C-alpha cells in the first residue's frame, strides 16, 4: 500500500484554506495531490473515483467535508469499507503511516501482512486488510464476482514481470522511462516496486513519478522505507 502525502488543505486565490460545501468538491484537488489511484488497493481509477472518508461520513457528519478526512478510493474498497466507524489507531493508513512497511506483495496473490512487523503492528495490518477487503479473491467467503481488484492486480503483475525481462535484455534509459509511464497509467505501485525490488534506479523512478508518494517522510536517501514521523509505523 503506497504511503501518500495529501498535504495541507488547498487554498483559494487569496491564500485562504478552501471550505468545501460538499465533499465531492475536493475530488480534483485530491487527484492533483495523490494521483487518480485507490488509496487502498492502488488500482488506477481513470473514471470512477470516490472521495473516500477515512472515518465514514454517516456516523461522523462533522467530518463530512474535512480535508484531513479525505482520500480516494475505488468502488470496491469504498463499498467494503462502508459506513463502519473506525478507531484510527486500530488500523494503518496510507496518509499517516508508512504502509510500505506493513504489507508484502507476491506474484498473483493479495497483499500479505509483513512478518517483519511487531506483533501489535501485524494485527493493525490484518485489521486494515479486512476493513478494505484487499484479500478478497476467488475462493474467499466474501468474494463478489463484481470485485475485479484481484484481476487488475494480476494483470499488473504480468505486465511488470514482462517489463523486467525486457529491461534485462535492453537496459536503456528510454525503456526505463517507458516502463515507468506504463506503471503510472496502470497503478498498483506496490506491485511494480516488488518486481523491481533489486533495481535501485527503477525504484527511484517509481517513487518519483507516482504523484503524491510520501518520499521524504517514508524513504531514506537510498529509497529504503523508514518509519513515518508521527505514524504507528
């Protein structure tokens, strides 16, 4: 799960923080800040983009139009998360934690909880997967045929693996740029980072070109993940 930097509330022409009358007004600002990707499963959203409330708006109407309560989500992650109110400290969040440290990605599988986490943090990661249904693949008791996140993630794995093979045969700067553009257009940042885990140059480019990745907060100068200041991990 990609850690993102939403930043301070957007401002108007006079420099004042914008007060949203409806949460949908924040959509374009969020896309500009963190890209048109689901903040949880990482699919590229293209058209169907939901302004996601970290703490759901129904049980928390006072947070309905609050910038710091906004992320972006796909139909599936948004609907699975639903109106279930959350205690923020019971989960890991891409806008406050370095979620790169929380999950491992393996080919054609849903995200797994990283075994390098402390036991308490492992439980938070489990909670996060269950909250958003990131483990829902065919065979899961709650899987729906309408949920195509697993399929899109599998497609990204296939393209990323082919790209790695092509780069091994033709390690040019032009091909690296092409691969990054392909990754940005498809989403699933964590998949691409996993495929190129031992290629520091590709990892650097993937960090740079996905908009809104929390680089300075979550990675050292060599691109190695580090705990996020103020986060749980």
